[in-house]
C-alpha cells in the first residue's frame, strides 16, 4: 500500500527513549518514511537500516536513513548477521501473521547484547473496552487498535508471554500514549474507584525492551 497518508510521518518521540544512547547500529522493521530513524540520527551517532514493503514510504525513508530494503522482511533479506545493537518494531508485529516466527527470525541479525524495542497496541485500552462492552461490537477502522490490517491483538500480559515463548527476557515495559480522560462522569468515577484495576486500560500502546536469552 503506497498511501503516504495512511499512517503519520512521525518520529515516534515516545519510543526514542527506549533506544540506548550507546547503540551504534539499528534496524527499524516497518520503518515507513524513516522519521524515527532520522530523529535518532540527529540525536546520536547511529547507523540506521530500515525495512519497508510499501514503495512510496520506502522511497522517502531512503533519503533519510542509511540503508532501506523495500521488501517484506524474510529469511532471504540481505542483512548482516549479528550486526544490530537494536532491532525496532514500532507497531508492526500486530500486522504479521506470525509475530512469533518474526521474533525468532530476527535473532540472526541481533548483535550479542543487543535489544529489541517494540511497541504494541493495547487491546485493553478503555476506548476499545467501552466500544466492545457497550456497543457489543468490534468495528474495524482505518487506524488505531482496531486497524483493519491488524492480524494479531495483544494485552500487556499476552505480549510478555509471546516474548518469553520466543526466547527473550523483557527488561523494561511501559504504557505509552495514555489517552483515557473523558468528560464522561461514569468513566471518571470508574477510574477513581477502580484505579488500580484499570491502570492497564490507560495507555493506547505498551513499549517493551527485550534481550535474547543466552
């Protein structure tokens, strides 16, 4: 899909803090227009590679970062083995039929001591819960948690289980892009009364940092 406006040309500032400042080689899987990698290159001395199957965004990314593969990442992708200090999936794994296979595949390109940096949409976000509970629906949309191109859906717990099943240890996790406040009195009361239970319903996504098990 070559529609440059489907997803924003965003540097994903909320995810940049999870990339170690000492990292020197990074692979951004699903790099879109390369805005994330460009922001990192402006912040630190880092070589950024990207993989982007959509020709239009890949062409833009090629003007911003060091190397771009305009293809779907697979076993035949021409990437250097054990090379990258960081491999990033910014809201990408949910678009893949088997994210488990992908997480196992990228181990070959991760340098010793390297990390995965991943963001995943939060199925338990309050807007989505209210939609399902009160409307009794799961209406797919152009973007967001119910993006019609999503093939997989995750909660924080199920994502942690996936990393463990694929031989990774998660060293950090955080909710990002919190969006839960509403003028709705019932919602405000619910978050006040059940604040601890609803804590995981605040972020639209969760960020994870994981290392490969030895």
